[in-house]
C-alpha cells in the first residue's frame, strides 16, 4: 500500500512540476477588432438630452373649451387643443416665472390655474 502511495505521489509531483514554470500573469483575450472610434468618441462634445415633461395638464377655460399643455424642462410649453394631437404651438419662456409666449399665444402660470391668450379667443382663465 505504501509503495502505491509513493508511486502516486511521485507521479503527481512529476505532473505538476512543468506547470510550476508557467507564466503566472493572467492571459488577456481580445474578443474582437480594436475600437477604431475610441479616440473620436473621447474627444466628442457631451451629448445633451432632449427636454423632459415636467407637468402635463388638461385645463378647462372660461369659454368651456379644453386645452392641453405640456410644460417642459427647458422653459418651453407645448400647447394642444386635442388630447392626442400634435402641438398647435410651442411656447417659450425667457426666464422661470415669466409667461410662455409664441405667435399670438400666451400662458401665464404653470400650476392648476393659468391665464391663457390664444388667437381669436382673447384672454381667459383656465383651471386644471
């Protein structure tokens, strides 16, 4: 029995001896071609995200009409007269707290009550 153990131990040492001389650093495997745009992407200007919707409200005005206004994060507001329609007008505000304005349109406020001026309708108050 001891003879078998000695033979197995000698065989194990003989098998492991060549592995001891191997390079101990990890092997680096490149999975594809080199990135040819890496330098261009590193030098590119930062990407600006599109504006997000801060609030989207439906307002009923004094003349019993409905208007839909999406207030955006970049000081603009999308004015619609139908719920699923395209924006009738894109209004901009020069500074926070200032009215949103565009070709004949004006929206003062952005909360649950606004003052709206639209072409052909004059000025009226609207509530969300």
